[in-house]
């Protein structure tokens, strides 16, 4: 069991006050998590003692910086059960998913122009009528890039439907993921609904028809033990800032085979093998996807974050969050006029809980909560089509992490009751 009181000592921001003298209750970790001192210090220490361009200079600082960079890659790879050469650093999961999507667009454009494809790139060529399968609960980061791909290639989008209680309909996957399917890209755990999806089942069907299988793991990697080699995916994307790491750093994991075949996205320095005036050849993955000067300090900070999480134990974190989620779901459903948007039980769901309050706009609920120091997210949570599917314009979302405790559920509940009273709907 986590010692939350001790853990909170590692996060000084959690002891601050807002609006003058109101204690902060931070329930917005699904948007971005807070950072422990060890992460802040690791990033600071890199700048103080090792700052230099990695993989470039022959001087001592450059060698030290490169060692920090690559040892951080190894630590982050170990955290997700991967090999270091399968870990690509990007600025966030959005960039990772765009990197993959542009791989399909770029391969298709080269094919149509009659340009020579590099080894493996033909597997990323899309033809008119080819199908890309998503779900009805995707974050915009795993929807909009694919919308752009279909505009450029003539492929079409299909969706695995969502039930009224926020679960995927997976009993007819063979009718959705067919021989025409070339890409299946799904969210592991929904940021709006909290649903933990049966990705291995979906991945098995994708593999049965020879489709690429991609996972958005932004809401799962920070909260539970994830071994990418057991998920059945070709690519997995996640962001550091949601897992106690710095902003501006994300990870794309890909199998060696998938990364070797995937066309390049950003081009320029550091990702090349040889450059001529009229053409270039590219380095092996992961270097071929890491053009330009990388986010070295942030990568070192993310390595410190995975050490922090590992020391606490991902299973212990998941158990703690499950207990909080079950308690919060129960407490919210006891308030008249409150409806959970998504699964109402803690089974196969994460700690992001979206809800609506009858007769109140989520922004009004959020405003009252904020006045009492309770930080939640309001709006469509970058999942606007999912909100429409669930017949809500927006929701209020409370999300729990390793540094939250039961007392903060009480603050959330009392804040909702205060909002109902303030607006006269109690």
C-alpha cells in the first residue's frame, strides 16, 4: 500500500494554496501530472553538470551528455519491457502518432510519384478504399492525423462502436477489421471515459488480417505495469508529462521490424547516414526518427520519473488508484443529479472519471470547484466526437494519481454539492 502522506512530500506544489489561502486539491493528472523533486533535480543537474549537444562533440561534456541520453533511453525501455533501440524520443504522444500517420502518407506519395521506396516502405502504401479502423473513444491526437491520411490517400475510416455505458463493442470485430483493413489504431485507456480496452483481442484480429496495430497508451503507461511486448502492437505512444516526467518529451515504441520499415517523418541533422547534394541515406532506427537537437534534459528527467515510479511499484500504484476510483465512483453516484459518463464500476477502467450535473454546465461546476481549490478538467477533453456519442456537450473530469487520497474525494463531493446549492439546483 502506498504511503501517500510521505509521497506528497516529494511534490511541493501539492502543499501550495490557490486564490490566496485555499489549499490545492489537484485532480487533473489525466491532463498532466505533477513532478517529484527527483525529476526536477535530475533535469536541473543535467543543465548544471552535463549540458552539451549529444552525439556530436568529441569533448568531455558531449560524451557525458551522450551517456546520460542513452542510459536514459535504456532505463525508459526497461520500464516498458522494451529494448533501447526500439525507443524513439519525440516531444509528446501527439507527435508520435503523427510520425506514424505521416509514414503512411509519405510512403503513399512516393509510390504514386513513381519514386523508389526503401526496404519495407511498401507496407505503408495505402490505396483508395483501404480501411483505417479506430474506436469511437479516441483522443483527437489519434483521430485527426488519420483524417488527414484519408484525405491524402483515399483510404477510409471505420470505427469500433461504443456502448452507452462506455465500453467497446467487440463481439463483431471480424466484421469491422477485415481484409481491407490496413491500420488499426486504438486508445489503450480512454482519457474521457476511463475505459480500459481489450487491446490484445483487437490486436489479434488486426494481425489476423495483416494490419498494422497502433496503441495510444498515454493513460495506461503512467498508471499500471505495461509490457509493450505483450500487447500485440507494432507501435505504442505515450507522453512523459502524464507520468511524473517533464513536459516536452514523449516516447514512440516500435518493434525493430516496424521501425526499420516505417518511412521517415522529420528530416535534417542527426538522422542521416550519408548526405549528397541530390539525395540522402538515413540512419538506423531510432536515430532516423530523431532529427535535430533532442530534448536531452527532458529525457534525463523522464528517466528519473520512471525510476521514481518503479521504486514505488507500478502494481502498488494501480492498486491504490483502483481503490480511489471505486470510492469516487460510489461517492459521485450518491449525489442526486450526478451522472457518470463512462463505466460506473471500477472494473476494467482507469482513474479518470467524467461526469455531468443535471441543469449545470460543466464550466460552472468547474468554476465552483476551483473556487474551493479543487482542480478538475472541464470541456470535451480533446475527445469531442466521443462526447457527442455519449450525448453530452462536455463533462467535468476528476482524475486521480499516486499522490491523491480519500480526503480529496470528500473535497470533490462537497464542491459539487456547493455548486448545486449556489446555482439553486440542489
